C-alpha cells in the first residue's frame, strides 16, 4: 500500500514543476510566435501582391 500523503506530495510536485516550466517557457516563446506570425502575414501579402 502507498500512503495517501506520498501520492498527494508527488502530484503537487508534478503540478508545481509544470507551472514553473510553463512560466519559464511561455515568455520566451511568445515573441517567437509573434515574430513568426508577422513574418507569415508580410510574406503572404508580398506573395499575393506579386
């Protein structure tokens, strides 16, 4: 039998690590996503105009 406390602690640690992971990664990814979106928009307009 596994104690309930161990399951709760491991689950909380998993969620905490996921939160810190997203908190660290999302700010880094947002500028990249925005730049790619702008480049795609400019590229499509340039392609359509020509």
